[in-house]
C-alpha cells in the first residue's frame, strides 16, 4: 500500500492538481462564492483519472502483484489527501480575509463554518464520482459529470442557505470568532460526514472494481 501511494503521488499526480492547491488564495477575493475552490480540487481529480486512462494506468498497475482493492484504496486516499491539503492551505488565507475584508455579500464568509460545509461538498463528490468511475474507468468524463453535478447542487443549496436560513445567515455566516461554538459543531459534523461519505465511496468503488473484468 505504501508503494502504491508513492506511485500515485509521484507518477499519477497531474501537475494541474498541484497548481490548483494554490487557488486557496481565492479566499482573498471580496464578494466571491468561495466554494468554487472545492470545484477546482475536484477538477484536479478528473485530470488525474483522465491522464491515467490515456496512459493505461489501471491496466499497468493491475499487472503488478497487488490487490485490485488496494489500487482503488490508493487512488481514493490520494484524492482525500489532496482535498485536505487544499483546506489546510486555505486556513491562513481565511484568517487574513476575515481581518481585512467586509462581509461576503455573495455567500458564506471565509470562516470556520465554511470549512465544515466544504468537507461535506468533498464527501458528496467522492461518493458520486468514485462509485461511477470504478464501474467503468474508461468513462471518466461521465463519472465527473455526475460528481460535478452533485457538487454544484450542494454548492447552490449551501450558498442559498447563507441568505435564506436564519440560523445559517445570522450565526454561521458571520466573521470569526462570533458564535464559534456553533461553527465548531458544524465543522465537526462536516468532518464526520466527510469521513462517512468517503468511506462509503471507497467501499462501493472497491466492490465495483473487484467485479470489473479488465
């Protein structure tokens, strides 16, 4: 498993996926839908899988003395590592943004609750994308279309809640450290849901890929 993770990071990682990590700086843009950062991370996942298809990465790796389920596990863990790295890099930009910028008129502020919602977005994408991708790895565009559609729907709902749901608007969509208890609770719930959805995605992806005739 260690060698498969190394292979993912060194050989399978697309350069654009690394560059997209720098887009965490978009939290400094005033009045901007910050959840777009999550879309770019997911786009990086698409590039990784698309490049893997063109280079016949799955076929090559399947010839190695490794289990098919470990192949899936390594890819999912790599994507999760990339997603978490995106959020970690975003933290200092969020702190700076909250100190120098006024309220985000478009949607959620760059605060603690934002990271909880972002984790839910990643979890939803992982579940939809990977369960479809490992059913037919050659149709990576179709899998990304479903995953991107689910991600976009959740983004719209979350941004709408910041304007229409009183609890979200008045307590969660506020500058830190106001209502920090509620925001930390949302962050913990988002992290738990992220782990749950990603674990479910991994389980279903392994089951589908194990039954796939390469």
